[in-house]
C-alpha cells in the first residue's frame, strides 16, 4: 500500500457525519492530544544521526534516514523530488558542491509524534567552508513528516526553504534566528 493510500484510508476511518448530510473527512490528527515521548526521542536521535551524516558527507547514511517513497521540496535546483533514488542523486549533487567542511546545525527543533505518524520543524544552519577555510552558510526553514516502518521512523516528506522579499524577489539568506 502506498503512502497516499494509507492517508486516504486513515482519513476515511476518521470521517464523521455532520448535520449537512454525508460524511465529511476531518483531520486524522484531531484526536491526537498527547505526544508519544518514546517516538519523539527516536526521531530526535534519527535527526542527530542524519545531521552527523550530512556533516560527514556520508551519502549512504544520509539516505538511510528517508522512506523509499519520500517526497522532498528542497530549496535547491528543482521544485520537488519524488522517491529516494531521485533525492539521493540530488544529495550527491549538493555534497559535490561543498568542497570544504560542512556546516549543518539544527536549532529550535520541535517534534510531534504519536503512533505511526510524526512531524518536526526546525531552523537549519547549513553551508560549507570555502577556500581558505572560511565557513559560509545561511539559515533555512525545515519541516519533515515521518512514518513508522519496520526499520524505524523514516522521513516521508521533507521541506527546506528560505523566505524571500516580495518586492525584489530575492531570497533572504542573511536572516538570523
């Protein structure tokens, strides 16, 4: 069953009749009020391993974090990436652009997890050392959705972005948290 079929099934299970007639879908998260601390800790540990893999430029360890059907909206090159192989090639390209040491730090991480679905958001400081060793980077916004699998929590959705100035159309890479 694909992720999309799983979501349709979960939404159908949470459909409720209302006064206007047939059933209407309500959010699958409406009944979730308490986070699962164990799941949250597992996802935080997974994110820490993933960030270390990025800093080490370890492509296999980076992609081990993702579900095979991941959908990613990265801030670089194209609008979206569908599937692990496409996103792996993108990561390979990005790592090749960073000749020096990697800067990849998370700040203000928030994880919400319950059962088999979770999401997280954080600010990500990323970049690399240029010739001469000077570290260059910028802050990005990041969010991700996770699904529990037989191999543990895997990212099924990821989004990185930078805010932009509407008048100039330019990304605002110099913003600080």
